[in-house]
C-alpha cells in the first residue's frame, strides 16, 4: 500500500492520541509493554503540561486513523540540540515515504525553534537494522554506539544530523516533505 502522501500532518495533540499512539507502537511488534506505555505517557504529559513538557509531536492522520507520528524535544541543558524520541509508522505504510515526511516535519520544527542538531537513538539488535538504514538514508550519521546499553547484546546506536551550522539553516538536498522511494 503506497501512502502517496495522503496522510494529513498535524502538530496539535488531542486526548485520543494517547491510546492511538500506544496502539500504533504496539502494532509494529518492535516494542516491549513498558516502551508502549512510555509512548502513550509522553502524549499524556504533553496534554497535561503543554509546551513546558518539552515534548513536541507531529502526527500523520490517514483514512484508517493514526498512520504515524514523531516525538521530539530540546535536550535539557543544551543550547540547540534536540532528541528525536520516537518515530513510528503503521506497519502497512512502512517503506512508502511517510517516515521521511514525519522526519522532515520534525526537522523543520526543530530548525524553526533554533535547533542545530537532531539526535536519534535506536537498538543495535538485528530487528532494528531497517531503522538504522532509514536514518542513514535520511542523512544521519552514526555518532556513537554503546554496547550492551539496553541489555546484554542490545547496544544503543546514536545517530546525528546537523541541521544548521553556526546558527544558519543548512540547505537540504530535497525539499521538506518530498518522499524518495
């Protein structure tokens, strides 16, 4: 199924997003019950505390409901560094550009807020090989690997993308939102 960009992207967080995010994260089959709970809790935190929560979101609404989302925020005690906490796309839509659209929307929001770097962390397990490949295809470089971080045999891989240099916006090779298959 090709998403074709038919999903509507939004930044507004709605109460129904708490359950929708948890269901979407669970549907991927990648995450533990604890991780699924945390994903929903971050949405609830944003609803309860607003922008002061430090969590920003981009949601992709499709015909069948939530098709994907990203969660990101400024890293405390840094001047202009941001973390990409989550980026999740419905399994049936993976590989069709929606992840790239969500990532581009997140990067644009980070740059608009003065962010210069975006970091994404993922697992080193074989299950996450497509995730690591996604970041590389999107222009991220592997900045660090911490062996056995999550558990024995499950290291943390940190990716980095420089969004701005010396406070200036960097030019992208493709316009925001354009998918490349």
